[in-house]
């Protein structure tokens, strides 16, 4: 191509080489070094006057150095009278910090967008932005390319029996990404979601509620009570709706647990009545993909006999199905739950981290509003009021509309390692004896990936698990941990982000898909002024 | 009127700057007539103190500063003052060859884009003029160039009053002479010499490449005197060592170096330890270096945090800062 210069930053020279090779050119000469005091120095060694300049720089472990280098290169090209400057950032710096996560939190992605603009870019090319609205932070055109067609083609060519496979999202926020790929491959999809439960809080509240209600009854005696009465309830639940086979694969102890939870909830509600008095309370459930429920009043009624309990159980299931209905016509036949302690699936009778059997039983009930810890039950208005008037803060809520599913997907890693927390994993969709593709946009920490993989294998009896993402950041030693995880069979990422060659060698499961075709084609089309919309389309079979 | 919030940019491994910001706070509380201390509720003003350019992680520090400024901006701070004692990339302020980036200009744009409404820095105008090839630049101060990049006010403070106090306290002033290690620093050296009523000398060096010194010529008499070398920055210290050797050859009895920004990168410590002519190297704590003091006993520190704290206080209260150009506040 004439009158084009493609510069490579120091973060990912291999990718630039691959792009240039496809375009039949070579990277433009630039000297990148550091002064002895740590300041980055850039020296552009070829003429760029009135030429189209493309600067390829991805994130790296030294993200700030990469970013400064990029900014200085842009500034140098701008000062050197380039006709246009396009920043090619396969992985966009700070893309995960695209909204305020706490009071006075920084929106760093917007800051970076502004910095790039002020340095002098005219155009941005990137791949699979973590939050697509980040495009709006730039005053300049942004081409957000999709790796999905490449991934779909790879699946079709390399995965035996992919037509029977299931695409699974490991958090509710990623559902859109997953359904898109499922549609492209014309296969089913599923969803794994985790709810954080602070077992300590739960246990103490539930315990106190019990004592109040039961009068003299101890916890153990109550469990045995409910265990005795539970089987009829379970059968009632199934017989009421015989069209659909048992949709909850109950573990031996699940039925009594449901009873225990519903029984405790009555005094529990009484203790925290003020949180329910808000009219907003009904529309503030944020912990899963289910739509806001309007069934809370039903639960106010004392639940003491079998049929009404069974009714509530049905309603719970319908909720789960409603969420599935938003995306597909097929009803979810399977809702499977599991317990997650310190990032791993445990058996239902394993001891809870804080030695509270009650918290375990509450946590096993899927999507139960009443089983929520006190803080989670607060609606945003109340919590923001509380946080602005006192030092008390609900642990992960925030102002600025961050109480959505995506925020949870960003934060989900944080709680996994914490032994204080126990999580409930819910798997929606049938994965039995099938290959599973777990999809997200990036792999950084591995906790949620391993948890999702263990859920589909141990609870859902999946045959093979592929972890697929566009950006393989692999922070800390997550690549090694995923390699060691027996539930994961393959890890597939693209080469948008540099991975050290020695790490690649040690990881047998890792498959790296070359993305340079996509980027080079985008560069070529941009230079010639052609449409890039063909790059978003899937390859014909 | 509530007092400002001072935000420190990172828990440095180096303790000196931590103590600085503590001192900032301390000074401000001490001078605050209303005694309001650092109340948190209204965000009147934020002073983001960057730990400036510690070698190695300058870009990390810079990004951190920008993100902090932006966070304060989005949290509706009324005014955000960046206190950057050692302004990064100040040396790259012109297009000295084709297609070279003017990074100092980029820096100014970035700070303003992030939301900075005021900048306080120290000894910015210090000469980095390389060689005497452009005599006209002798009088063009770097302050004007870089301050011109900004559309917001830039307050440049001077370490000179702190120098003066140190010299009076530590050197026999009657037998001293101020020496500038390069022609660009002549103005600062003469200013200091005037204030102390001393003679001054100048070393003319020819520098072929940055951070490298080739030949040195001394102008002035240093025989049997205590030579005080004054420079704005000690980086690899090659210049200082060579200048000290030149002074020793010309009969100086003892040689002391005073610098504003002690970066001491590369093998600076080894150079200093090997240079017998140089007995003491004194730097201000705009850049943290107390770890390095353990490896090089010649290093000494002047605390400039009272000056910066007083500047913060005066800026916040809308008082004049120019008093600080000639006086160092008592510690």
C-alpha cells in the first residue's frame, strides 16, 4: 500500500509484523527507548508527511508505559504532519474501568479516550471492547471489530460434534455475547450465574429468626423436623405440573433446605421490615438475570403447608424461565444449582465455611429473595441514603447506575477467594454429555472460569469444556491454574494481547487464534475508504 | 471556608515523600486560622501531590496522577491543583530534530484534559540547554516555554531559599564560591552568588550527546575555596563528577554539589562513590531517594515540603505566592 506507514509500539511487535506481512509491507522505522530517568523516548525515523499513519499498540503488563509510548508516538506523528493517525488497539487500555464503580470513582476509559484525542488521533480501531459504550467516549470514529466470526469458523473447523454443543455464559452480563454466537452456530445456549451470599450474616440472622419463631427449638431439631415433612411437598411440586419433567435436579438435601429457608424467612422479614416498606423494593433485584419480581407480597403470607410451598417453588422456576425467554424460544428445561466455596464446587453436605448449616441450606435455594443477606436486600435508594449519611456502606452497591449485571461480572472475581463468602451457582440449560463453550470477552483472573467449568462438568455432566475469549490477559498465574484445572479441556484466545512465549509453551490446552487478518483488512479498507461492514459478517459454511 | 483535601499519589516504597504529604497536611492545619483541619465533606479544592519522577515508574506515577485528577473532577471538586515538584518530560520541550515529539506540550494537554485547574511545580525553569550552541536561549527560561503550554496557571517555586539556608548552615560562606557546571545554569548560580555576596565561576562543557560530557573549561577562580556546584538535576551524575574533578584540578579545597531534583538513575551512585573530589551531594526531596542514601553516604537531603505546603496554603486562601520566591518557611 502506498502512502501508509504502520508503526509498532513495543507491547506487541509480533502482531504488527503479522499485520504488515498480510499487507505486503513492513513496520515503519521508529526508535523506542527510555531515558535513564524512566522517561519514554520516541524517535520517528521515516517521513510521514501527508501519509496515513497506523499505530499498533495493545495493552501489556506495563500498561502505563505502553500507553505513554502510544501517546508520545501519536504526538510525534501529529507534529510530523501526518495526514491521519489511526490508533490500532486490539485490546483497549483501561477498557474495564468504563463506569463509576464507587463514589468518586474514576471513569478511566473515558480519560484514556480523551488523552488519545488530545494527543491527536483521527480514528480508532479496536477489537471486542469490554463495554461497547466506550466508543462514545471518543469524539472520533471507532471501529469496534468483532472476533466472533473468526471464533465461529474455528469452532466449525476444529471442534468435533459442534452442532450438539452448548454455548454457556459464565455471568448474566455476558448473555448477549453468548446468544450472538449461539445464533451464528445455530446451537443452544446456557447460563451460569453466581450469587454471593455472606454466610456469616445469613447464618446469624437465620439462626436468630429460628429461635424467635420456634421458641425453644434448636437448629438441629428444626432441620430434622422439616426433613420429615419434605417429601410430600416435593412430589406435590412435581405432580402439579406434569407437562415438564422435574426441572430441579434436587440433591438429597435440597427439599428440606427449601423448607428451612421459607420457614426462617418469616421472622427474618419481620426483623428487617423497613427495607420492604419502600415502594421501590419490588423492582430492585439485581442478583441474577431474572426480571424484577412482583411476587414479593406473596411471600409475606405465612407459609406453613405443602401446597402453598409448592406453588412458590413453581413461581421460582417460572422466573428462571422468564429470563431465558427473553433470548430464546426454547424453554430452559434444566435449572441446576450448586455450592461454591472458595472458588470450587463442593458437595451439598460439605460444611459451610463459617460452620453454619443454616446458611448452607438457605444458600442452596435458587433465586430466593428471602434468603438474601440483609445488605443485599436494601434497595438502591435506601443504600445510597445510608451511605451518604453515615459510614455504613453496603458492600458492593454504588451510585451511578452500576447495579447492573455487568458490574457484577466485573466484580465477581473479588469474592471468590474470600473464605467468608459462599456462592450459589445456578446453571440454566441442559449440558449433559455435550461439549460446552464458555464464552466471555476476556480472561484475566481465572476464578470465575474455573467455577463455571466445574459447574457444567460436576453438576451438569458436560463432556468437554472449551474456555473461549477474545483477549487473553491471564493476570497472575491464571493460565497455569486453568491448565491445572481438570474440568477445562481447551482454552482459546486470540492474539490481541501479548502472551509470553514461555507461558504458551507450558500450556498444552491453550489455542491462540490469529487476529491479524481482521486487523489488516480493517487497516486496508480504512486506507482505501472502503466499507468495513463485511468484517462483521460470519463466514459462509 | 473548608480547608483543602490533600491527596497523596501512592504509598511509595520510599518513605520520604510519605512524610512530605504528612507534612503538607500538618503545615496546613497549623496555618489554618479557622483550625478546620481536613474536613472531608465539601470538596473545595484538591491538591494532588504527585510523587513526581522516581526513576523506573515515571509513567505509572503519571497515569496515577491523571486518573486521580479525573476522579476528583468527576466527583465535582471545585479546583484541582496538581503539585508536581519534578515535572516529568520537561526536557522534551521542543522539536530538536524532525518528527521529534514535544512531549512536555503533550503533558500539559493531558493534565488539562484530565481536569487539572492549577499546577504547582518547582525549579522548572532550570536550564537544560545542551551546550552553548544557542546563546540566545540562555535567557529564555524553560518556565515560560512550559507554562505557555498550559491554559491554566502554573506556579513555579524555587528551591533557592532552601539552598541559601543550607549553605549558611553547613558551609563557611567567607571561603566559598558558587560554580555552575554548565553555561545554562549561570543565571541561577549568579543569583545565588548575589544573595550570598560571593564570587561565582562557570564550567563550560561540550556535550556531544545527552548524558555524556566530553570536555570542560573552567571560567573563574576557585583556588583554596569551597566550591559549591549548583545544578537543577542530578541524573547519571557524570556531569557533576567531571565538574568536581575539573574544580579539584584548579585547586578547590573542598567541593559540594547542590541539586534540586536528585534522580540518581543508572550507575549514578557508583559514579558519586568513586569521585573522591566530591565530598557532599545535597538534593531536595522533590524526588524520593532516601533508599539511595544508604548506598551512598555522600548524599544529603534538603526538605522543601514547607515551601510546597506554604504554596498550597497560599493558593487555597488566595494569597500571593511570590513571597516564597525569596524566603523559605521555617520548618
